[in-house]
C-alpha cells in the first residue's frame, strides 16, 4: 500500500518521546502521534488514542523541564 509506505517513515524517539539525532536525544523537543516511527494508524486503527496518549506524556515531560 502507498499509505503503508508513507507511515513507515517517522521520527525515532527515546522513552520520553524526545527525538533521537545520531543516537542522542534532543532535550527540549517531543514527538507525538503520527510522527512517531513504526506507527501506522491506518492499520492499527488507533490514531486518536495514540495522539492523545503521547500528547499527554509529552506535556508531562515538558512541564518537568520547566520545573513544574
């Protein structure tokens, strides 16, 4: 499928959803939802759930960075 090939692309992240660049995590950036590598919402039928869950986690991680 063309759509499947499109969703094979994405951003590799660490456990805190920070993008990995050359194996190192970017400290103040978080990746959520359909931008995640190895996630295909059209096959898994979970796009909204993954988007909500990862956005919530990213918000928690951002608040930690801000000291809250």
